C-alpha cells in the first residue's frame, strides 16, 4: 500500500486564501479553525432560492503527523493543516491519513476479497437488519443542524451511506483497509472516506463529531470521548452470543456462545455512560456462494481449514445477531 502523500513545504504555506483565524488561547488541535458551521455545513443557493446544506462539506479531520493534530482544511483535492502538512485526495476519491508508524503490515486491514464479500452480502439483504435498526435510532435522535457522523471500520460504506441518507448529514468513514476506502469512495462519492488506524489517535479534531458508529468495528473509548461533542453519542454494535453460531459450530466443531456486552460497557466506563441498549437478530437460509462470502467476511475466512469445512455445505440456516449499546460522554 502506498504511503499517504504528506507534503512539508520548505517555506511556510500561504494560508490567507483559506480564511483562517487564530485563537491563541485554544488547545493546539482547535487552533486555526473557522466556525464549525463554516467548516462543515457551507451554504449554497438552490434553484428555488433556499439555502441548503452540502453533504460534501469539509469534514472535521485532523492532521495525523506525529505531534501535530491540527485541523485539516480542504481546498479542492488537497487537505492542509496550518503547519503545512498536506494530503492529496486519491484519484479514486479517498484520503490516506495513515502514517507509517500506524500500520503493522504492508497491506493493513481487510483484504479486497473480504470487503467485496461483505458488500455482496449486504446487497442481498444479509446483514441489513443492523443497519436498519441504526437508521431507526438515528431518526428518533435529535441532532444540531451542523452535526457530523463518523463510522469507525466503515468497510464497504453501506452503513454510513444509509445513516447519512436518513438524516441528511455529512459523514466520514474511517477504515484501515485501502481496498475498503477505495470501494466506498467509488460507490458513495458524496461522503468522505479516510484510510487511518482507528486503534491509534483518531483523525478528527477535538469535539468535532456529534455521532460515532462502531458496527462490529474498531473500539477506542478514550479517543472517541475526545472527538465527540458534549451531548454527542457513540453507538457500538458487537456480535451477540448467537451471531453466526450455526456456521461457527460447523467450522469449529463445538457450539460456543458468549456475550461481549459486559466487557464492552466496562471498557467504556472511564469515559462514557450507557444511555440505551438494544439487540438485532435476523436469520437467512443461505446457499453455498453466500456461505463462502459469510466466511470470507470473518477473520477465519483466510484459513484453508475453515474454507474446506464450508466447501461441502449446499445450504445452511444462519443467524446474524448484534448487541448494541449507545453511550454518552461523561463530560456531556
């Protein structure tokens, strides 16, 4: 995978045309920002004369160069911070903010095969129940007019695209996989897709997001608390005890069910309080091709032993289940 294109100019960049102002008393990550409404929700005039909010507004991204963390301001296809670090948007539409020290392999994150498998399953309606329930939660939740939503471990982009369509708010998807960001950017170019390591410092300014999603994705409680606004919400979904239990029993040779909710709540306790819990469950009778995709989409999908176990299956009734917990920052 190519490294992010970060340019450090020899002379200070000219930021006058970007309309920055400096707040000396603010923390470093909040300096050089314009008002949030200017950054994230610029006004445009419609054909009927009414102003509307653009979903492609500049997102609340932060520079990922070590010890920087200043806000990134978008100018055409380039994102630049006040110290002159600059990132170009890739031809396929995503932004690579992954620094060399933040990856553990040459090709970090999910493979293209795993990303494509999940996209095919969702296109067939397999796994849509979780997205639909998150959409319903968003519809009954109040947001300010300049709210921004981010998805940690955004994958093929289906969940974030559905959520932003429900509330018509800007969205940012973060994934460690370049293949995932590339696919999401091609399918949903009106949203922002970022390659970054969500296990490290999140690529957002302090208190720049209203909603954070982690749907069977990465969890970083301390960083999530940093980037959420007061009054913001974090929704985390983890596999429930019965998730894929039929497929796992067939592959592993034994039925193992365990709940992850207590551990999830415990790891978030220093920074968040629980405000809501709900569960999602769906069942499908899947043919051989879909079973292979389901296996490919899991961490066991690359194992030849697991593939051999599924190769002889013509059909199987499979359960997909998630436990969801909504958190609010303690400081909020």
